[in-house]
């Protein structure tokens, strides 16, 4: 521990292995994993298709660099753009890097249109990552404090406020893009309204701005569709994703279509590891498993089951303000701050997360079955009753 920088307040548990929705600690105790590595292990732990893909690829080749063609990267690029309805993509290693690619793409798009100081509209409560540009785009002062000077070129707008966006359009000729999460995760699981998102698309079309969706957390089946925008009939110009894409193997992607697809040219962006054979083999197994196995539909059904079971428990429901989200991205807002529930849940063999102070965030694996979802809801209800 002492050899590690103290950047995380870690819980006092170490896991040795996992299977499906369960993790086992070094003492052999079993935990129901309702956080899935923060929306990463969508296929659960030790999924046989992902394990086999990693094994087979590791046996052959792990890394060559983007100086050469990479078969696994080309295949994943094809599968991912096809399922997303996008044209092409760039691979990095994380969500922040996927967003960095989108931010660079938007700035270059602006410069190509002779806009000297391109600006990107971002929302209050947004979370886009921890690199300098992405923390500057993030709408949370705690994440920015101490790292000033921030990267300029971001204009902050309130959530779900069409008028505010029209005002920004009227007064800022340098805007080139809007970057937003269809459902904000870190700020407490807040879905943007479908009407707002439709209006954003319209304004982007009028103004020739790029609509860039950060689907790092909402993507890869979590909200009931492969990407959340597909459930809204919303067609963006850029999608970024990461978390669930590699089921734990680090990989992120920035996908583009239309004008956005031809912005970045040779030498204008890069990553040594990005899209390496190992990560792409895992990513391909994930995309194929999610699309073949109807896991997004399962997310919808199991999300509904968990939500209904929580609200059916009268004693628990009395402590609940609201349950938000879609599919298996669930925020349960309580009447008071509940950070201590994370430790209490751990003691009860349940892994959860609390965000925005008073919101329990549930992000279980998409492979969760009915019985496990009932077990999860019962355990969360008990925590909430006692809160
Ligand atoms: C987690 C997250 C990121 C950052 O991803 P990293 O892989 O941690 O860099 C960006 N955007 C959203 C919406 C996220 O949930």
C-alpha cells in the first residue's frame, strides 16, 4: 500500500477471483457484484468467451504497434461501427482517451472551417475523465480543483435547458460541438430528457456543430440498447466508449460518421498501445457476445425487476426519493447522504457504489439472471430499510 500514491480511498478487501456476478475475496468469502468494476465487467467475471479470446490472442501476438496493420483492430472496428451505425473509429486505452480523441477531432473540425478558437459546449454535472482536457470538460469543481490552469475552449450549459443552448449559439460563433452523456453517471444517474436531446440534435444541424455523445458508461449494452442513443432514435456525429468494451481489458474508442469521419488524418492523432491485438480480441468477443446474446434486452428486463422490487418494499421505498436510469444503470436517490452504506454492503457481501452523496449506484453485470437480480434487490432493500 505505502508504495502506492494515495489517490484512492480503498475499501479493506482484496479479491482473488470471480465468476459471473460473483467475486471471491482472498479469504474465500463470496460477494454479489452490483458495480461490475464501475460498469466494466458487463459480461461478468471470467466470461468464457472473453477468457478464450484473450488466451488465444496471447498465444499468438500481444502487441505490434500502429506502425502496421492489425487484424483484430480491423475486425473490431468493423463490428463496433456496424452495431453503432457509425463509419469509422479510433482506438485508445480508456474513456478519457476516447474523449481526448473526440475533443481533438472537434477542434480540428473547427480549424478546418477557419474557426481560430473552437469551443465545445459541455454540461453541468458532466464527467468526462481525469486527463487535463477531460477534467476541464467535466462539470465538477472537486475534480478540477488544484489542477488549474484548466484547458480552455469549453462552454458550460445547464442540463435539459434548450433555451440556454440557443443563447450560447446566438452569442458564441466559435462553438463547433456539443459533448454530453445521454445519462450522466457520476453526477447521480441523470438521464437527459429525450426532448432535450432531440433539440440538441436540431441545433447542432442548424449550426453545423458536431453532436458528440460520451457513452463511456452508457454504452456496450448497459442501458438496454448497444448504445443509449439507439434507444432514443438519436443519431450523433461522434460516440465515445470504453468501460464495458473490453470487459476489463483496457480499451476505448472514438467513433465517427458523416463530416466527423474524415476530420483526423495521418499523423494527427495516435496511441502506442491503442487498439493492440490483445485488447481488440477481447473487445471483439464482448461485442459479439452482447449482440448475439440479447444481453441489452436482459439489461432492460433485469433493471425493471430490480427497480420494481425496491419500490414494492414499503419500508425501503419510504427512504427512497426516486429511482433513475435505464437498463442496468440505476441510481437510487435516498432522502439523506448514504456514503456509509458502501461499507455496510461490503460487510453483507454486496458491492455497491454511492455517488453524489445520496445516490446508490447499481451497475451489475448484464449477464445477471432473474434469481441473482432478486437477490441483489433484496440485499439493497435491506440496506435502504436500515439506512
Ligand atoms: C468513466 C468515465 C469516463 C472516463 O473513463 P476512464 O476509462 O476512467 O478514463 C469518461 N466518461 C464517462 C461518462 C465515464 O463514466
